């Protein structure tokens, strides 16, 4: 009888931020979920196991066992799921990679950062609170700026993306997946230089 080695605990936690439910699926705020869907499809893994108040799945990326996560807590409480999982597996903040939307730049653009403030993004704010630090890497996906300065930011991020913006975002998600592999491999500078634009 063949001996199968039980896989060890995940070395990385890769989190896509968004809101659960079909009504939010193509919202601008769900860019992180969309990116995680692209990543899981590329890796041919399912992110469908409910654990840590999130949908989760495992993937091997750059030879590292990674836990992929879509928090089920709604955006503003994302840290509940992330903090619980990171504590359970003892994953340090520098190996918690978070993918979020960003209203500062256009769809199709992405920014990679080693650490930083929440910048008004409430999911990141919650994660900072629950991890107790800002020192975790993140990939920010552009979703476009508000159409008018007086427009309500909540209405804007919860609005659906049009076909062209969605196409641009999907292209950025492809770049993000390449960047994720480099980051997990320990090549953060390479990831930032090649894909942060």
C-alpha cells in the first residue's frame, strides 16, 4: 500500500477581499474576490470550504503550500476571518498577502506594497486591527475614481463595473497572479518592478 505524506500547514495566507453573495459579484468592491477566482481557476483548485468564517482552499504556489481565502464576513469585518486563520496556522503578517480594490487609480492598474496604511479601505483597516500591524504585503487593484467629487464613495464601490472596466480588471488580475507567484517565491522587488504600475 503506497504511503501518502500528509501535507503540512500552509506557509502563506492569500486573501481576496469582497462581499459574499451574487448581488455583489461584479461590484467594484469585489475586485479582490475576482482576482482570487482567477488565481484559483489558473491553479485548478476550488475555494469552497467554509472555515474561519471564509471560503477557503489550498494551492501550491512556487513550491509553497498556500491557503486561499475569500472572507464571508462582508468587507468591513474581513479581519475577523484573516486574524483567526493567521493565528490558527501561526502565519506571520509578512506572509499574509491581501488583494483589495483601490479607488485611487483606474481599472487595469495595480500596485504592490510591502506594507502600509488602510488608505480608507475598510477591509484593510479591519485586517490591520485584527493582525495588530500594518506590516503585511498587499496588491491593490484599480477600480476607477468616483465620477464626481461629491458622489458617495459607498455607492461607487458597490456599483457594478461596466464591460470595458471589467475587461481591464481581469487583465490586471492576470498580472496579479504572476506577481503573487514572485512574492511567494521571495522576489518582492521583482514583483513590484514588473507589475506595480
